[in-house]
């Protein structure tokens, strides 16, 4: 990932906002994916709690284990350890990641076809609405965010307008991303 060893990790996610209820993917048929960059894991840009009514403030980024904003982050590699985490009594918001596999799809294949990893919606999803380049445009936008070159658009635009704006900001994004990572 931009000169650093990186991998996509697929596994289970569990989270709790207080001591009463734990939401989890294990046994639900769902899963979650995040990144590992060098020895930092989990790196998760996609976790979002804004639609849960009884949550603490949203978390912008998970970057390794430990305390992140209001949340305690745990990274686990054993199902029994995950179950102990789920059943533990706690009073604060927390998130746990359980590694199942490292995704083995080559980067160049993912750049050519994001649906080698993502599940393609029956309706065609974002690619049909915004064009094949949209995933690379979003990646470039996230890189600019991380480097402080731009601001979040979601704070003042709806999601469709945000994606449309990101798509228009980056000419030839697939080629640009390939230059950066290959």
C-alpha cells in the first residue's frame, strides 16, 4: 500500500456500545474486511455507527488495537478468544476483529475488477451509477484525506452527491492508482 506491505483481511466483527448487547457477524452469514498495513492491524476505514440510535460518537478510523476515541479496539485470531470477548462484561464501547483469512487476490486484479473481492449488486451498484472508475476515484480521495490534501465531503453533502463529486475530481483514476501501487 503506497510503498508499505499491506493486505486485506477478511473475518468477523463484533461491537458493543455498553454492557447489554453485542452485535456480531459470527454465525450470521455476514463478515467484514479490513486492512493490515505493515504490522498495524486492524486498519478499518469502513466501520460506521451513525445509524445506531444508542451509540456513542461515531468512529472515523480504526488504526490498530487499543483505545481509539470512545472505543476499545481488540484484534483476535482465535474463535474461543472472540467468544470470551463477546461474553465479557464491560461498561464502555468496544469493537473486536477476528481474523479468518488474508485475501489472496493480486492488487492488479482488484484494480481491474473490484468485484473480484466485493459482492456485485444485482442492479450493478456504484459502478453502474457512477462508472467503472469510481472505486479508484474513492481510493485517491481517501489518500488525499489521509495526507490532509482535502476535507471530508460527507459532512456537508449527501452520499450520492459526495460520490459524484469524488468521481469528477480525479481524471484517469485507475491509471493513477496503478502508478501508485504497482
